[in-house]
C-alpha cells in the first residue's frame, strides 16, 4: 500500500499564469482549462494539464477539487498605505487637502503600537479576502507601525514589502522626522526586518515635498548601502503637487529628476502614480530599472489624472497595478483592473484583460525583481495562489456562462468581480482565507 507524502498537495482547476507580457508577446499566458497545480513544501512543484500530470500522482494523494474555478498566482498590489485603512472613502477636493484633512491626523494614531497592530491585522485580512498575497506597503513615520506590520505579516507567513515613511518638512510636528533620525530609524528597521522570513524592507520617502534635500541625500545613500532593499515613493500624481515641487526644487529638470539626482532610481524602486511624466522621464524610468505603480481608483477618486499606457509602453517601462488605499477606493485588484481599463479607454488606449491579470501578477513580480519567487507557477516559485470563482454572484455566473474564450472570462471577472470572487487564498501552500460558504 502506498502512502501519499503529506507535504505534497494537488489542486485541480483551470490554471492561469504568465511567462511574458501579453502586450509584447503573443501566447504570453499559460492556460490549462482542466489543470493541476502540485505544491510541495510550500513551493510549486508542477503546473499543467490534469491529463498530463495525473498519471504521475501517488494514487493515495487526495486532490483538492476546484473544478469550475480558476487558480492563478496571488495578486501583487505594488502601492498602498496600511495606516489609511480606516479613512478609505474620505471626501476632499484633491490630494493636498485630502492629506491635510484626513491623512495626517489618521497617521498620527500609529505611534500607539496596539492601534498599529489592530489595524495591521484587519488590513492583512482585507488583502487576503481580496486575493492579494504580496503588497508594497507604506507604514507611518513611527517605527512602531513598521514593527506592528511586519510582526502581523510574519505570523501569517506572507511575502510583504513595507517601510517607515520619511518626512522632515511640510507636515504637522507630530509626524515630523529629522533627516538624520529618519534615516537612522530606517537603517535599524532594515537590519531588523529585511529578508527576515518573507519580509522585505522598502525605503519610503513619502514624496519630494515632505523631504528636505538633506533627507533625500541621506535616503539615497541608504539605498546605495542596501541595494537589495526596495524604494517606494510618490511622483507626479497631481498638478498642484507637481507645481509645488517645481517651486521647492527649481533646479531639477522634472519632478522625477529630483529623485534621480539623489540616487533614488534603480531596480527595486517603485514609483506610485507617474501620471504627469514626460517622454524623457519615461525613458529614464526604463533605463534605470525603476518601475511604475499605476493607481487608477485613487487617481479617479482624487481627480489626479489618467495614466498614459501608450507612452509608458513605448518606453518599455516596467508596469504594475496598485490600489493606493486609502486614496484608492477598493482593496480589490479586480476592481482596480476595472478602473484601469476605463482610464486606458479615456486616454485612447486599450487594455486587454489578459494584460491586466499579467500586470497584477508576473508584471508586478518583475517590477519588484521577484520573478521566479512569486507571480507565476514556475517550478520552485512560492505557492501563493488564489481560487477565483466565476460564479460568485448571480450576475457573474450569468455573464461568464456565455463567455467563449479566455479574454471574455477574464474581462468579466475584472469588470464585475471583487472580494466575493475570491473563493480561497493560499500563502506558501497554506490556506489563509476561505470565503464563507465555499
Ligand atoms: N502623496 C504623498 N502622500 C500621499 C498619500 O498618502 N497618498 C497619495 N495618494 N498620495 C500621496
Ligand atoms: Zn500612495
């Protein structure tokens, strides 16, 4: 009698993952209508057609039967703010008043470790119920907020990048660092958390207006000293903000050039928004290996502007999608795709659903230099995956029943789906969310 090795799990469903960007490569998707995902010790062992793989299975191995559903890599959200969870959907006429009225007072509360812990737990629950297994997360200026976040993500064994905001001017006193103090705290947090378990540190200057030149200089030096850390910040989000940066940094060629001049453009640097960049900026993004995090729900909510996919693609900038909660209006990457699609239309571009699912998985992994680790089902990748349910609502069931190809199915999921479409979420092969009733 054979016994199944207990560290192997098998999942039968339709399988979707990518090996290339559908914008530039035909047949960029791997699609197995009747597929099998094999996971061993939390890593992908194989992904392919059920018929091809089933014969090699130990007959004693029980197969998780998700037929009728789609298994794909967990979503990767490359820009959002965990301390802004409780202020999502706060009304304000634009970015700068929104920051003053809601954001800074909300972030003040994160000097309290217990508050930070409680919000971090809710935030991670919310990501997992939306199918997001990796995120690039802004904490607040308080070290306690970073400790709380990484402790919570480590307890769930999630692959997360996060960092302490650096901010030493144009903010309330209660959130104001010094240039040296902020960088010293960041270095201590890097040593404490970077590459500890699945945690990764992101050096996080909030944006150019809230940092002095001295702070950006020291931040660039820190980023050079720790080249495998991430860098995250905001750039060219909103016209008023761009005008302000011009007055603060008159010698810079552009807003992006402010960061560039301090050594903050390199691989693993992820720039949020990138709406008002010019051709030279996009070229510099591509050349430096920095990546853009596109935040459509936030950009529409604050009236910031419309991302230019055509220019970004012409320059071959590395792209990903992001919610930017709490300016973003949903934690769901499906709802983020819904709005990204409409932003592209308003700019005269067309964003196929296969491209959007690529951007939310392998595209983001590439932006973070984590291809092979997350974002696809290549053998050896960490088994972070989700089970999408095309029948999760009566409307989705009715619509997807009539879909005749993969693009139509993914498009319906993106336009009509939300957290209800995520039947289950797995991190390193362990179930970390199961939708009620599934
Ligand atoms: N620019 C500087 N800080 C923020 C923030 O918290 N949210 C957004 N959307 N933009 C910013
Ligand atoms: Zn943001």
